[in-house]
């Protein structure tokens, strides 16, 4: 096996641990909504809006930091992001106004998480991985987000219950600093091997030319649309799952357990998506993931809201939670190569977070206006169905199965 065909395991392990920390800390934000409301008196709509701004900022930061990483390397970008997360989370317990909360949690911390996001990590790893193994590697890195959600959700709830929400938030800030040493193996080294571009792909000489090509391709636009509906879904549930549990008269521990179950189920789902990616077309994987998500949401609406219902719902939904990331990133790499993958996938994540903004914000508005989240669940199910439909026209060659001699 040649050097260029070996999997860079140290890079993959470090990238997985980084996303475990940066995404795990973000996915438990919903557990702080009620304590923040009680402590600051800002109200559910204001807090939801600050979190929604954070969702959008996280997405907006990714193509920006992706372009910086494409030019100067990802190591410094990731380290800078870890420091920003720590400062933002450390400031959050001391805010006294909606604007201060928006700055600490919605801008500073969220932008830092964008610098240590899947966009940067996938771009860094993809350059050192051959095309046939790229989606599998992406699924391994993406699984770190699921593992982080599984670990951080119950741990954060225990810290909130035993030490208070301020100590829990400061603990997350301290955890963010551990990304600094983990970023070292992801530094760009001169002369390091780079995975070859797909056969027949055009070599772009500038980012502007690559962007023009991408936005002129309808397949890329379909991917952006589908990914934005995913953002709506993820942000709504991770922010307002504790609120739904409370409305149903169940203890807060059910919300923490549900978020953790989503994480561990998505670990299985993401790795399964990576395994399937070498056997089936990526757009077919996206179609079935989005369709199953729509069906799961519809069944949850009809089911009695017991602890068991929440747990079964979380496992079923978690299997598809972020399992679409490897397929989406893989399709972007197939369509346009890896030279500007951090930037192009960063734009896809921005589209994801535009949807996330509305998922987090409208969830707070819906419960304040109507007293529950019924209409949000209906909208979520319909958007997932839309994402399944728009995955079908994405351009992707059929897989050719070669029979062994």
C-alpha cells in the first residue's frame, strides 16, 4: 500500500475528538434555556433568538474560516476557535441583557465553534485521503459530534443539577481549550501528500472561479436546499426538546437522556452511512435518510407523550441526525474536487445554519404564541419530506460494480 493510500489515523482521531468537543458543547445548549430564563428573566423568545443568532453565526463563520484554512492551513484556525468558544461560554453566566447574551453565546462562542467545525476538519482530512475512502473518513470524523452529544448531554445535566448552571457553563468553557493541543496534527505541512482530484474534474485556479462553477451547478443548489431543512430540524429539537419534555409533564432528566440517545444513535447512523457510501449512490442515501426522518416525526406527533415515546423517538431520529453530513460532503467533493472543499462545504453548512436559525427562533415563538410545539413538528416533517425529494435530481454517476476475475 502506498503512502498516499494510507488512512492518516492520527489526523482522523484528533479531528474526531475536536468535533466531539466543539459540537458536543453546542448540542446541549437547550439544557441552559430554562436556567438562563430563571436567572436573567430575559424570556424564552429572547433566549431562543440569541441561540438562533448563534446557529446562524456558526454557519456564517464556516465558509469564512474555511477560506482561511484553505489558504493558511487549519491548525491555527482550530486553535483560535477553541479560545473563542472558551471566552464566549465563560462570559455567558455574567450577561445582564439580551444583547450581551447575543454577543457571548450567539456571536463569540458560536463563531469559535465554526472555526472548529466539520467544515474545517473535513477539508483538512480530505486532502490527505484518496477519493474512494473520503466519505468513510468523513463519517468517522462526523461520528465525533454524535459521541460528544452522547457524553456531554448527561454530564452537563448532572453538573447543572449538582453544581448549578454557571459551573456547568464554565466547565464547557474549560473543555473547549483542550482543542488547542489536538489541532497540532492538523497543521498543514509543506510537501504533505494531497489526494488527487476526481478524474475529468476541472482544476480551478482561483476560489472565485470555483464559486462561479459551484453556484452555476443545479446539483450544488439542490444540496444546499436539502441541507438547510436539516438545519431547521436539528436546531429546533436540540434547543426545544427540553421545553417539549416540560410541557408533557416529564422530568428534565428525560430531555438530557433523549439528547444523549440521539447522539449515540447518530454515532451508529453516521458510521452506517459511511459504510453504505462505498456501496450505493450518495444521493440515494440522502433520499432515504430524509424520508425516514419525515416518517419518524409524523409518528411522534401521533404517539402518546411518555418517557418511552421520547426515548424511542430519539433513537429513531438520532439514526439520521447528522448521518447526511458524510454523503453531502462526499457529493461536494465528487462534484468539485478537494482544493476548495472547506469553502464549498462551509457554504453548505451556512445554508444548514440558515435553516437552524429559523428552527431555534420559531420554536420559541411557537411555544410563546400557541403554548406548544405542534405546528413546529408538522413543519419539520414537511421540510424533511422536501429534502428527500430535492435529493433525487442531484447529479451523480451510477456506481459500477466490477466483478472479480
